[in-house]
């Protein structure tokens, strides 16, 4: 694996100023079922105020995902859906963990 070079970062709270009319920072606890290779799990988070068209900007788990792919999206009014798909070639049982999601509504 090659290391990234010429990396530029910026830390602060003004990078997205003016792009979003509203944002949500969501923290919850999730205990995903054990997933055999090729299996998936769909879980939802109640997030009051989000609507279709809002963007999930990021999602993080407090545990190693061990080859599980995560897709997060707003699936309905007030609902963020997390789709987890095991593509690791082994059974994965993620421990109960804290999940953080950031959602934004473009201006």
C-alpha cells in the first residue's frame, strides 16, 4: 500500500459556510447482527427534520468495520438509513458501538 503524498488539510468550522441551510450531527448506539460473507443488514436512525434530498456527509463507527461496507442515506422524512454489507470473505460480528452521522441540507 502506498502512502498518500502532498496531503493538504484544513481544520475549522467555516469550510462549508453558506453551502448548507441546515445540518444535523447525530450520535447513536448500534448493535449490528452478525453478518456472513455476502450478507447485509439495513438499520434506521430517527433524525427529526431531515427530508429526501438531504445529504449524508459522513458516517463513522467506533469499531473496526472489518471489511464491512457502509452506505448511509436519507430514505424518508425523519429517517437516515444505514446499509451494511459484508464483503470480507468471513463472518463479521461488529460489537455494539457508537455511530456518528452528519447530514446537510444544501441551500
